């Protein structure tokens, strides 16, 4: 009978006397353990709730409420009881397979705490204390039991921190519904059992076949794989074309095999070809050749097509990830945004968040422990980064490496960080796979409806040590005493299905045998060298290729037309008056006799790239305006505050342009941009640090992904990193972009590192980099961009320099070198110090400087040895080569440059250094000290009269002489 029929005509009307007592007893068993009663009783109680306490109650619409004050107080207390169950129910829920001393909050769920008796609750109508109570729940006592059942079983809910009323109502209604999500059908339950068999047998086979090798087993959280199955199905049916996943190493091999479809025999071969396992267990990779080092098997990703019948429903991608655990998170988020955007038309890219979905799997110690998690959660709703919500799963085994939760976090749950971002949280017992599927269905429905993140805390355990060679009983003897005697989820679930007659006796043995046979066959194929390739794409080594630079010059007339458009605003748009004057100065910068500054050269480069059909994405903490108020790509109406981007209305533009102010974060944003670029390699993606050394905070992304991703995972990236650099007397943190770190990471032509001195060079280099988008020889680009040079007339360039030529790796000082045979000292330098030297050469115009020449090294890596050698061959009287830099000797480019200069220096030519001495801090915080040191460097390089005494900072912070 439908549950919405009047209560007094419900199914309970046929139960009375002893029969009613019998059904009440059945319900008590059901409330304790649903699997302990027959299937038809389970269905009855799930749909209609608890039976009435008396036959009279089953025939009347329920009690009426007395109007006296005492009963009103009881009604208020009963409402508090129901609210407490919603808020605190998760603290008393059965969500820990090993029952490791979870703090009980049972008193907040007990009517006695609120001075309520059973009779009090029986006298209250359910509708008074539970808004929208199901029609089969009449009394307060019925409501109490139904709510307690909903909130304290093997799935527990934390929604109280969600402030949006519409979302909160929906979440609570889902948690309290008896029919949503719908119970699994018998076929689904049997399929779930089959998946658990595959998961467990795979781990067991590896354990016994490759003894002592690392695999970072999933055992204890086996339900993760069927949960991912469910996510994939739900996302594909919602129209997602791409499902992008990120995870650390725990359980990765199982996910690769069963979700990504990586053939068993390929995985076995990676174990089989590992080095001596007693020395380096499982740290080897196959197929290594020049330029490709590979990575260990439990860091590698893959992708495959998810089919349903003959139709490809979606493409699955598991991102490669180093052992820096959570740092893959923003990379995957960038994947998803790139998959969702249409970049084929001018203006902002079109965004359809239904086209792709991100799924991130976290460790329970890493989720609260690594700051990159908070950074990534923070960008989830921001304009330039939101992608319609991510499903997060904490694969929670209650141990971080060798330590327990008390050593890992200060919060009650590993998931508590997510509360600050109002992300709904569900905790689920990993030993109840049906509850795990219910959690996923709730998460998928929420993401589909509200386009926001959802978090599932999958609470299980770790059956072995951190790796399979580790003995966990050294540090967790009590826990592992429990683990040894604890049945696997497969055994628990199989017994349940046997008890409920879903599978026949002996069927489990047959299913296990079949799964083991498949594994054994794959192993035999591997030994015979007959591996399957399957659908899964794995890494294929990239070959070194010689790049052929594309033309980067743009006709002057085209540049002038673009410039006029940049200064044309919509009717009625009011530019801030001061900014209007600044922009109008650009009006004539492309005319004869005028110079183009750095910012205009950049904007012109972007405009021409868009007209050539390459989309652009630029982000950074002040990217729209520019940290130094130089860019102004997004204008604000001075009266209405409306925004206008001139590049969105550019004539003949054939692709999108997105420029976004990022949050005050480096690691997550740079990781996001890298992921975006890897997924959409046809897009020119740029990230700009507010100050160059702020990239320190993103060092893991730089080290593990950008510089090494090609060598480890054959990932192609064309990402450009802009790092403001140059010594202006502004102290240690506003001087150096830490050039030395990028040069130390340079090898195998993994990227380009440049330190430029002119607007034209920047223009040509940007266009050259954009021309490589989507090409096999694409490489990242690191540019030490200027600060003072943004407005220095010596770094400005004529329109003719943009309209002709191309990027030059080496530039000669134009004021010197007229008589090459007379040159005795060659000064080689890079970046801002070259402009300082030029200013000094101009000031010394009356002196004979024929003995001196200066070369600007605009491209530091790959090192332009050939171009330098051409110049060196013309200096027949050369006696010394002097490397001049602003940075301390142990920083900057000197350590990288010295051996390379010595290798090409003519015989009997000295190579020496001029710059600051070695320091632990990049720059002085005292302006006078900075000025003195800078003056000394310049005058020593040009062999002028040196200052004799440096100013000395006093203890008070002032500078004495």
C-alpha cells in the first residue's frame, strides 16, 4: 500500500494483540541490525517506519497536545532532541570498523537528557517537532526512533555547517528519507560483491606473487573501487564527457586496474622488472631511454574511455602524482576546468560545468596536514577556478605512515577542514559497502543539483604496514591485534548476502576462483611476454626534437590598428581619470620616434596571439591590473564599477581570453594552471607571481610537475611563468625571483629560462612561446620579468623592432663594440643590471671604451653557447670575460654560468665574477647599503673609480657611514 495513504488505513491496522507485539519485536531487531530480519520485514520497516505501540494508536490520527505550559516546554525539548540528533548523530554512529574508541555523544541523543519520557513523546504529534515528517510517523516517539535510525547507523551526516537554507533542507531530507537513495537491487548487490572479490583477490595475488615489494595496498578500504564505479556511472549519465581523478599512492594500483582498466599483465610486468627488491623494492620503471626517466608504478596515471554498449559515455583520467600526496589536487581541478571550457570564440571562454567532473581521493593524515588542501578548497568557488564541484573521498585508514590520528591533526575528524568551506560531509563505514554506495549517490546528486563540492569520509583501516615490508605492530600493537582478527569487507558482505539468500551457498567460492584464474592467466601472459595493451593509455617516451622557431614579427600597421582598438571604450564607459591619462600615453607609442613600453608590448603580443587563433589564460594575484599598475587589461567604470576588457572586443580575434585575479596562493594556483595547460595544450597559459620569490610557496609544483613532468610522465606543458625580478633596494623578499633554482632544475631541454631587457624581446618571446602550443616540442617558459624596467625608457622598443626580427638569445650593447679587435674585457650579464651598465656607459660617453664590450644573455637556458661563440670569435684581443650580476654570488646565475663560460672561453682568457658576495639572504633591507653595493658592481664592471667605504647598518636599524 502506498505510504501516503491515511495512517488509520495503513498496513498497521491489521496488527493487534500478540501480532502487534510480534511486529514490534521484529522492529527492535531491525533497528539494531537491519540484516537480522527477513527481507520483507526490512522493506516494510524501511517504507513505513516503526509500528505503533498500541493497536489503539494504529486506529487514531494521533494524540492532541495539551495547551498547558508544561506540555509546551516538553514540545520545545522534543524539538531540541530532534535537532540534536541531526547535529550530533554522527558522533554516535557506527562508522568505525575497528571501534577504536570513538567519543560517544549518546547522552545528546537520549530523551532523558531533555527530561522527556516515552509517554511524553507519545503524547506529541510528530509534525510538531519534525517538519515534513513522513505520514507514517505520527508520534514524537516514532519521530525519535526514525531520526535516530537515520543518523546513527553505518552512514553518518555532517550538514550543520552548510549555511545555504535550500541546500541544508535538501540534505536533511535526503538523510531522513526512507527511500532515497533507493536500496540496491539483488543484481546490484551481487555485482557489488563481484567487484569486492576483484579488489581483494588482486591485492592478495600481488602479495603472494611479488613478496616484499611495495604496492601500498588498498585493503581495509576496498569499498573505494565500487564507489568510484558508481561515481563514473552517475557522472556519465549526467552528461560528463571527462571524469578527472587524483589520488596518492595508497590503493592506486587497484584503481588503475579496475577503474582505469590497466591490464593486470602490464602491472605485473612493472613488478617483474623492478631492481633488486632487497635493495630498492619496487622503485624501478620500464622503458627508460634518453629524456625519459619514468616513475615508480604507484605514481603513474592513465586514461581510458568508459563505454556503455557501443557508446563512449566518458573518458576517465587518473593524474600522475609524485609522493607529495595532495599536490595533485589543484592539477586535477585545472584539468576539469580546461575540459569544461569552450575557447573557440573571442571574449571569456564559455563554461559548461556539466562536461567534466573532478574526483579527488585524499589521505586522512594528509587532508588536514598539507596546506595545499586548504588552498585548493578555497579556489573551488572563485570565478576563474570554479568547475561545478568536486567529489572528495578521504580514504581514511586512521594512520599516517606509522603514527595515529592524534599525531596527525588537532580536529576530531580528518574531514573537519572542509567545514570552513561549507562542504557537506558524510562519514561512512568501509565495512558496509551498500552504505558506501548510498553515500556516493547522495554526493553525485548534490553535485549535480548545486554544482558544489561534496566530501565522503570513508572510514576503514590499513591491513598491512605503510608498505608491505613494514611491520605496523611496532607502533600500533593494539590496532593490529584487532586487524588480524577482523574479517575483510568481502567476507562480511558475502556472509550477509548468503544469509539473505542473494547468493547461494558455494557461489562465493566459485566467484573467487574465477577472479583468481583471470589473475593467474595474466601473470602467465606476462612471463611469456604476451602482455595485453588494453584501452588504457600509459606513458610513451617523448623523443627530443629540434624546435624550429615560428616567425614572430607583426606588420606595424596591424599593431597600430590593435593599439587604436585598445584605447576605444564602450559608449558611456567612464575610465578612472588618472588611468585614462596613463592609457592615453600609449596612443602614440607606435609612431615614428616613439618607444613602446613593456606593458603595451605584452598587450600587443596577446592581441596578435588571439588573432592568430590561440586562446590565452593569464592568472596571478593582481594579474588584471598588474602588481606594478602596468597592465590594465581589465578596466573598472569609475562610477558604476562595471568591468571592461579591451581584448574581449578585439577585431579579428579567433579565440578566448581569460585573465583572472587569483587568491593569495601560489601552490594551488600554479598547480591549477599547469593542469589546465596539460589538458588543453593548445591554450597559451601564463601565471604571474606577485613578486618573483613568492613562487617559493609553489616549489613542489615547480620541482615535481613543471620541471620534471615531461621526463617522469611524458606530460607536455607550454606554461609560462612570469617572475618579477630585479634589485631595486626593496629588501630580501622583493628583489630576487630565485633565478638560481630554475637553472639548477634545467636539464634535457626541459624548459626555457629567460631574463630580458627590452619590450621587443618580451613581445617576440611571448609570440614564440604561443606558437609552440600543442606542438610536440612545447616546453614551459620561466621569465624573470622586470619591475623598474617596466617604465625605464632604456627597455622600451620602437614599433619597428616589434614589426621585424625575432627573439635574440644574446644581445650586444648597442653603444659599444664598434672595434671588436680592440676589446680586452667582455662583460656578460642578464636582466636589469644590463640596463644599469648601459646608463653608466652613456654617462661615460666622453671616455675611450673601445677596450670594453657588453653582451646581454637574454636566454639563460638552454644555454646559447653557439651564439656566444660567434661574438667571441670576433674579439681577437680578449683577455678576460667577466660575469656581472646583481644577486649574491651563491644565488643568481653565476654557479650555472661559470662552467659554461669557461667551456667556450678562448685559450688564456680569464673568467671571473663581479657581484655581491655570498649571502644567506637575497638582498639588503637598507636602501643606502643597496645603493652602495649596486654602484660598486657597476663601476667595477666598467673599471671606473670605486667607492671606498660601505655604509654600515647600526643596531637601531639606521645606516651610519
